[in-house]
C-alpha cells in the first residue's frame, strides 16, 4: 500500500515536470525572441548609442587634484587656536571650507560639473540637493596628502566635464584662500601685536626672562619671514591625475539578458494559465463570479 502511494507521488512529480517543460516548449519562440530582442536593445543603448550621440555617454572619471598648502611656521602655529582637528592648521581650515556645503555650493552653481546637462536647476533647493548628494555619493572626497603637507581633492565627474572641472577647482581654491585669509590675518596681526607688547614688557624685567623673550622674538622673526614671502595659503598644483571609472557595461548587459529571460518565462506561464482557463468552462465561471463579487 505504501509502495503504491509512493509510486503515485513520483508519478505526480513527473507529470508536473513534464507540464513545466511543455509550457517552455510551447512558448519557446516567445522566450527566445523576447530575450534576444531585449538584450539587443540593451546592447544598442549601452554600446552603440554613446558613440552615435556623445552627449548620452555617461562615462565618468575620478579626477585627482593636488593642492599645495603654505603651512604656518610651527612657532607661530602653536600660538593660534586650532579647532580643526588637524596638526596643520592651514590644511585643516582648507578641508573644512571645501567640505562646507553652503561654501561648496556657492562655487559649484557656476560650473555644475557633476551634471551632463547645461540647464541649471531652477531652485536653490535643487542645487542644494545636488551638492549634498555629491558628498554622500563620494563624488567629492578630500584627503590629506603625504606628510600632511598637501591636500588631495578627488572629484568623480562625467568625462565630458573634465575640462571645465579644472576651472571649478581653481575657483574653489581661490575662494578657499580668501576664506582662510579672512580668518587667519586678523589672528596673525593680533599675535604680532601682543607678542611685541609682551617682549617689551618682559625686557624691562630681570635677566631671568631672557630665554622667554628669545622664544617670542623667534615667533616674530618667523612670522615676518613667512609674511614677506606670502603668496597664498593653498595653491592648485600641476595637471590633475585622471582615473577612468569602470562602467561595467558587459555586466549590465548580462543582467538585462537574464532578467529578460525570466520575465519572458513568467509571461509564458501566464499565457499558458490564461489558455487553460479559457479551455475550462468551470474555471472561467469561477473567475467570472469572483470578478463580479469584487465589484
């Protein structure tokens, strides 16, 4: 008895598998042609269209800019407040400024280097969103260079925008310079004034203060030397280092092909189910009654 039940179960499983293969064979043309057509169209979109219409080519590259940092003398730097968290005060200020979204947006809106479209967003909110997304998506990355003496700025931009990206970075550096000057120059002027006053007061005291006055004189000398040769706090260096970002077009094409195959297989089973329902008056009646009941 048990053996008979087991045989019936095996038979049912074989019939079910045969039914599945029968559906695939019945709709093989739909599955094969549908998969090939979708894959072909995807191939045109991924490989041919960018060559015919360069504006649609969404290839991107990581463009790395080296920004030299004109560091303050250590004797001077130690006398200034430093809330940047960076041992190099000027470098810390430069990184904070570039990462400041309102400041970055004020420069970015004239260049729109992350977008292929020349049409600017119509509202401030849209521009703000683009800038915020560029940081969240790692399209803007700031790194400390070797020995903390430089700043590396990495921008991921469409290849078509690489040329104007340099103009954008140059303006970003220029505006960063002005921000740092506005912050540091008053502090340096005040440091020079208070240091000179302290030296004068200490020189009138006993000889035991001589070592302290020498240290302060060194601060003044270093500060005067630095300001005499001062050009800018940060300077954009030579041509950027450009690394193309892999597009993974072939991977995308394979994914589309598999997706098209499974969708057409699903469609084949749907069509087969509809065919079976039409051939079964009882099933058609049940579905018709269910449809009416749902109204």
